[in-house]
C-alpha cells in the first residue's frame, strides 16, 4: 500500500488535490476514479463533446485531453524521481499543452480509450515501485516532491476536474 504523503513532500498548491482523495488504497482509488469518470463521459452526447461553458474555456474533449497530459507528466516525474534522475524538471504549462493538443478535434471515445491506457500504465508503474522508491524525492517546477505524492495528485486532479465537468458542463 502506498501511504498518503505528508505536506512536507510536495508544494502546498498540490494539497488542494491530495485533500480530495478519500482514504484507502490509492491504486484501487485510481482504478475506481477511472471508471467513475469514464462512466460520466460515456453519457455525453456527441453534440455536447465540444461544449465550452464560456469563451476561452476548454471543451469537454479538451478537459479530458488535459487530464491525459497531466497524468503523463506526473507519471514521468514519479519515474524520474524513483530512478534518482538528478535533473530538475521544468514547469508544466497546462494552457500551452491544451493549446497545442488536438484534443478538441478528436472524439471523446478516442480520448477515453487513451485515458484508460494511460491510467492502467500509471497503476502498473506505481505498483512496480519499492517502498524505498516511493519516498525518494526530486525537483519539479522548483519544488521538491516525493514519488508517492504523484498517484495522490493524479487522483485528486481527476476528482477536481470531474467536479468541474459536473458543475459547469453537464448540469
């Protein structure tokens, strides 16, 4: 089981996501959240997939593309720190990534397939880490993070954005 990180293991900004994660086995939570989010998105009618609740906001497709990009970035950070890569990893500018992705032009079904693949790969990655690897740290965006922080950030980030989808896109 991967213990919840304490606040000294990540930048304070990420507590907003980690605090959304319920108690329990984080790998089971990641699998369950995937099913919950995909279940919600399966019910989105095709004519609603490109919906934006306001000018300049992401479409539903782009929100899912953002979840995919973010998850990959957090998985990479975890892998890098677990392998004791000494590099300081750069900031991840979500706006630039969304702007240059083609998520808005892909079907929601295609994006969900990719999301499921990325999540399953992440769960396998986190399962592969030893207890020693999980507490290793590294620097990203000028802050120090432990490896075990990232599955919690991934889960909480997804919970956050699912809430946004429910509140602003799918009322």
